[in-house]
């Protein structure tokens, strides 16, 4: 990838929705809002579906996140798709074709880190085409 943006984000809302208990699993829906600083400035809305194992531990989640604001000074929006299995890792990518405004044609991969203190940082490796 040709460009790299980094910074931090804060969760400004974490609203669990419905949960559904099934044999060996608990399904949940969550709405999350974030505020970004650094290479990305702006906010996002996340819709997440998750499943916990029979013991209640996180097992996996999928989510879509609509980010609106600026990326390295370019205004627009784009969508990230999250996919995670247990706690071994997460893959987050820009959904091709979702860039708008000055971010049309955006592609890339988003990496997040959660610090021991609960802080969230990110690196977005991207191309604008």
C-alpha cells in the first residue's frame, strides 16, 4: 500500500441490542460509535453481530463501520468490514467501492491495537485510485 495514516479513536457509544441464546452460543447485536483523531479525523457508526461460546467468552464477530470525516486532509466517507475469530486476530478492510467525495476509489487495510489501559490506536494502509 502506498499511504499510511495512524492515530487513535475513542468509543463514544456502546449500545448492546438484542441477544439470543442458543444451545452452546449466545448471539448479540451491538451499535458502536467512535471518534477518530490523527490521520483520520471524524466519526463512525458500527453495526456488529457477535457470538459468544457456551462459557460466555467472545468467539467471533462481524461488523460494518461507516467512517465519515477526513483522511489525510481529504473529505469523504468509506466503509470498513470487520471479521474476527476468537481473540487471535481481526481482519478489517475498506470495502471496495464505498469511498465517497475525495475518498472515492479508496482501498486498504485497517489495523487496530488495544492497549493494556484500554486505549485504541490504528494504522490504515491505503491506496486512492
